[in-house]
C-alpha cells in the first residue's frame, strides 16, 4: 500500500493525500474519505519519507547527568508527558556527571538531526559555551540559569536560606555538607543561601563547619563521619541534597548519637528517600515534574516559530519551593 493507492481508493488526488499526511489544508469531506481508507487498510506513512519532506524528525534529545536520581526522573517524567502528547519522542543520554560526556552528546545530537535539545545542566565550561553557540536547533536548559538561553530552574538560594533560618534557633554548632561549587544551582547557590542565613542570624563563625561532597549517599556518609569526628560539638547537619543527608544520618547513628535530639539532619530535594528514613527527613520540595513540563513546553513553542533557530533572548522561568518539616529535625 502506497500513497497513490490511498488516493485512488479515497477518490482524491495524490497531492491531497500528501497534504493530509503533512497536516496541510484538506476539505472536511476529503479528510473523512482519506481517514476511512487509512483505517481500513492499516496504512502507515514512511517516517523517513516524512522526515525528508518536513526536515523534522519529531525527536528531542534529552541529556541528563545521572539516571538513578529521584529529582531527575521526575523532570524526565514531566518532559516525556508533554513531548508524547505533542507527537514527539525523546532520545535520552546519560552523562554520569562527566562534563566531557555532555559535550559528546551535544555533538551527537547536533550531527544527528534531533529537532531540539533539553539539557539538564550541571557545570558550564568554556567548551560548553562554545558548543552551545554552534547548535543549529533550539535548546532549553533545566536546573541552571544560563544567561542568553531559555532556562527553567529552581530557587535554590532561597530554599537553602529558609531551611537554614528555620533550623538555627535550635542549633548551637552547625555543619554544612555542600556539593561541587562549580554546579551553580546545587553547589554555589545553596551554599550561599546557607551562609547568608547564618550571617544574618549572627551565628558564631567558630561554630560553623563546612565540607564539600560528591553527589552520593556514600560521600555524605564519609564526609559527615569525618566532620563529626573532628567536631563532636556539631548538633545540626544541613546537606545540599537528600542523598547527602541520608548518608549523614548513617554517620550520626554510627557515632552513637540520636536523631534529632542530639543531632538534627536536613536535606534538600524531597526525594523518595526522605519519606522512608527513620525518622523521616526534613527537606525542601522542588517542583521537578512541573519543571520538566515547562521546559518541554518552552522548547515546543520555539519549534512552532517560523525560524526557531534565530537569535533571540532566552525565556527564563524560576520555580518556587516548599519546606517539608519532618522527624529528623527539632522544628516540629
């Protein structure tokens, strides 16, 4: 079955069937006739032929830093929902938090004709910026606010600030487990929120202890263990992510100290882990699924424009957060 046979059975011209298949104008009665023939014959138009005609693949490249992350899976869920509802497929690439792999996948997507790219960004080097300038398809960045590009990101600074401000009244010595400061949102902005909250509260500098971790529960455990060994007076641990906080809780228990009466622990991200720890983990909820939906919508809106690759100011959207006070802190 081909387009000529469909046209003959429907009693229309080949050009009319072609317009129908490519969403062009076709009168209602002819649409009904063509649709009836297609349903009766089970005809499937060639995807490669449609791509050649329209110069569109209806595939969006999605680059993520890790696959076993609750926050990232929620963002991908939101992305997938919007893309699927609009007839697009996503092509997922995981970098395992390796900057070079981000560059490699950007190159692959640039050369393999995806219609657009969604990048769940972490660190942007000079090489990243050069690569982004070379892209010929629209791109939207999630999780970071990068000047000149469309971005959907979270208010990481205010979230860490409010969390810290809430815990300080019941703290005498506080430790903070940070992420890589080159990650502006999770590393730098969350640390700055913590730091500014302690300064505004006039919390004694000699009672503040900080350390930088990798993005893992194991790293949270190791660094919290060392921090507590060096500074046993710490009675509050605030962590840049829930995974670090869960590791910190393990270290606190191993040190023979009770949570939250002797050491209170909090994280950020409102992951599934925060609900299954004992006690449950005080955290911050970010609207990750909504972020994925918004980013995908911005990208699709860009693709609808006559010249989606033209230079124009990026659209930015900052999403809010919600503090979740649970059993791991003395705030209830």
